[in-house]
C-alpha cells in the first residue's frame, strides 16, 4: 500500500467508531535495516493523518520520538528485527501516551 491508502484505511476505522469524546490515533512507527524502505510510505501516511486529525481526532506523533535523523528506527529502541520495539522503545511509547491521559 502507499501512504494515501494506509491513511485511508486508518481513517475508515476511525469513522466506524461510535461517537466518543476523544479519539487518539498514533502515528505509524519507523523501521530499520531491511525494513526501512517502507519508512517513506509511513511518513506520507503520518502526514496525511496529521492533516486529517484537525477537529476529528488527536494525532500522537510517535515516529519522530523513535526515529534517527534519517527516519529509521533508532537502534536503542529496536528489538533486533528492525520492526518491533524493545523495552526502551515501549517506554518512550508509554511516556508519549501518558501526556494525553
């Protein structure tokens, strides 16, 4: 999928939710190593989600908290496969979410 389609899929899921006071949507996360080629698609989708969020939901940007200057998952947050977070990565994830609770 491209960034437009990924964002559309997420926005369709949000639209299907029952009315609630606050909806939170987290960004797609960066990857590294052989999986890093998908980061440009994720960045595009995240930009579309951020734009769509205005007045509809709260967008939480985790990508920028977990990525290096080139947009890849920082090694200190990588579980070792280039895709999944380790405990330190999940701590960042949790800390960012707690700002909205």
